């Protein structure tokens, strides 16, 4: 069984190993694969493991030996699932591997907005404390989270874990999801009320045709001027120019983003120079523990497929 890994570097930059995948067949690991290289590398593959490299209809139809595509992530929008289904190719993914890591990163971003630890540390390193006439100083207002309201958009595994962490901080939790589901973790609100009521809004929903750029000027203008927005989900959930305008006009107090509409971003992305905008390079998922879970679950996906009992199917 020939297994081709199209873009293995993000999952395994060297601190894991591919041994359990190699036990399933003959593997070829590429750190990165461009669209131009895809067909040459994958033409004879029976199993393709991909993270962000697209597998489109043309590729699926030309890879005559292909039987399984296993996505090294939860999101599978890089796969033409209809073409795969039409060609009787199994597609599976790795659900819920990053729940703890992404929830942790979401709060790291929120705490950076409220406490500005990095900014203050840099200030001390630059000698500002030694020059200060006082024994303490603050470069920005520091906000206490206890008693504040956190609005969570999307209430799956990650959203619910974020709600539990928020409760530990003493925050009030409100949430929105497409279908209201009774829970003790928070109070359901419609989107408009959630944005208007929250001291911070955090996004944890998948990207769909229906919610593309749903965070736009219409929702942003409802937010408190003291409020923050956090996105560790998908960049295209936010209309980036609208968010940049809201930040630059002091319409909201800050944003912290782990994802952007295009990754890596182009130089003209307005959020790169927006006021009070913290950006991390899509690494909320990248703890070693989370990546090991992807590796382990991908092995299970392949093994189950080889035993004709596929799991984690997306089609």
C-alpha cells in the first residue's frame, strides 16, 4: 500500500516520527507540496495524507489507484468530497484532536488583550522600568475577567471547553450555535444580542457558505467599545477590512487572531497594521500533544480502512 504524505512538516517538524504510519504501508513523506508537484508525487498513491494541500476533482480522477484520503486535521474543505464520493474514494479526518490546545490558546490571546504581558515584558527588557519614577507602571488598562461576559460563537468540543475555562475565571458565559442545545455551561443568545452583550467574543465555529465573513460591520457596530474579539477558528469568518476599521476607529478595544483569510497573509492585509490587533501564525493547534493525537488517530483511520471498517468518515 503506497501512502503519500503531501505536507508533513506542519504536523511533524522533527519532534515526532512517522513509524506508526509506516507500519501501514510504504510511505513517502514530503514536507511541502505545491499544486504543480501534486500529480507527479501522488499519481500512484493508494492513500493520500494531506493537511492543507488541496485534492481537487482533476487530481481525484487522475489518481487511478487512490482509495483513501485521510486529512491530517479536522477541517476537510481542501478535499472535493463530491468527486471523491463519485469515484468511490473514502475520505476521513481527525476530529477533536485540538480541543485542549485551541481552548488554551484562545485564553492566551484573551489574557494578552487584558493584561498585555508581552508588551510589558518588552518594555522592561527595553529598560523602561529602570527609568520609571514609580515602582510600578502600566502601558495599557488591565482588565479583570471575573464578572465579565464571554460570548462564544460555536459550541462544539472547543467552545464548551472554553466555557469551562471561562467559568473558572468567574466569567459569565453566553453562546450561539445554529441549533439551541440546553446546557448548564452557558446561556443561549441570538447573534446580535451576544455581540452586544459580550465583553469578549470568541469564535469556535466551522467555516460554511452561510457564515462566510459573518463578522462584519453590522455585528461589530453592536459591540461595546471596551470589548474584544478573538478568532482561533477560520479567518474567513471575519470581514477583515471591517474589523480593521472598527479597531482603528476605536469602535472596539482589541482583537486577537490566530487565523487570517489568506495564510500566510499578503502584505496588504489591513489587520497587520490595525490598532490593538494581536496576531499569531495559526499555531493554536500545534502543541506536541495535539499533533501526536493527529498522528495516532490517522494511524487508526488507515488501519480501520485496511480492515474494511473505515472510521471518522466525512463522506
